[in-house]
C-alpha cells in the first residue's frame, strides 16, 4: 500500500524537527540578497542554533583560515567574512541533513554527504564559469538537491520496514512505486516548508525535467546537466567524477552549447571541483 499524503507530511514534519539549521540557512540566503546585510545580521542568525555556532567557530579557527582563537560567532564571522561564512553555513547545514544513513536506499551517510558536497561544489563552479546564476545560490541548490531521499527513507522506514532498493531498478521508478513521489518532488516540498527561495525550490523539483518549466530556470538546467556527469546514488562508496563522461549526449550537449562550454572546459571544472572537494574534507572533516 502506498503511503498516504498525510504519512508523507508526517515524515516531512519529523525531518523539520531534526534541526532548525535549514530554516536558518534559508533566512541567511534571503539576508545575503539584501544590500544592507551586515556581519552582525549573519552572526545573529547563526547564533540561533548552538550546533551551527560551534561548527562555524571551529571552521573559522581551522588551519584553512590561518588558525586562530575565535571564541564567539561574531568574531568568527568577522574573521572569515560574510561570503565565507555563508559557505561554512552551507557546509554545516548540509552535513546535518545529509550525513544520515539512507538504509532503504543502501546508501551510507558518509557517501550521501559526499555526493551532496560534490554536487554543491560543481554547481558553484558552473555558476562562476557560465555567469548563469549567483554562485552561492547554486552551491546551496547542489548541496540540497537530494534532500528528498531523506524524507522518502524516513517514510519507508515507518511504513514498511525492511523495504530496500535493489540497486538495479531505476531509482525514480522505485521511489514512485513505493512512495508515489520521486525524491525531487519530495525535496521541493521539504525546501518549500523550510522557506527556501522559490528559485531553489523550483529547481530541485524540476531537476529531472527542467524543460517542463515554462519560463526556464538556470539552476534546474544545471542540476540536470550535472546529473549526467555525476551519476551516483548507487549504494556504493561515492567516487568523485574525474574526467568527462558522456552517458547521454543530448542531456549535456544542450546545456554546453547554450553556454559555449567545450569538453575540455567541463573536464577542467570537474578536476577543479575534485581538488576543492578533497581540500574541504581534509580541512573540515567532511
């Protein structure tokens, strides 16, 4: 029996209760778009959650930022700046919501987190290289693109128990068969409840079919493009994409043609993303 809409809403509500961190990130994104935003405003937002505060301070004092002895959140934000604080906030929030084992998918929490991180970093670089979107918004979108898996896993654990993806069938078909929705749809619902910007919510919901959006959405197009280059979610240890691979040429050629991207340029972005990915995991224990 498929879960009812009410059951899915319950699962979404339970995920909301894991931490206030995603709502804080959504508010920070909106604050960042305000030309009057300042260090104190960002610091005050982060200070609402003790776990986020501790993580930002820890990272600000890391060797990556030259070490230090910041003891308060304002001091830490002042040290690294607003933009870097946003990146650290993204990392902290994604780690909170994307480091849980997805037992029904057979995906370990560390691999779920690594896949989310690599997508976020690639989206950030893609936005910079193409000039198609704000890089920070693209970073957040990539980090949270698979958040719907968390809600689906929660729902299936409650309703069925012992129901697992076999690693061979299409993930989307398996999700629709057992939950009635695919992770993209569920993820959009969750991000909407967390009050993320509409552009991010829409992109996550349309990540598998951006052409269905009447007005277009660069973030959705970029997620669709990235999914051809970074095919993961397989239940095996996450492996960063190194070198271009074209499993579905039409899926990547349209985006590349529109943004005048060559295979060499995309390969360079993947290599750079992989280097940043390794650097972050080494310095911040991600």
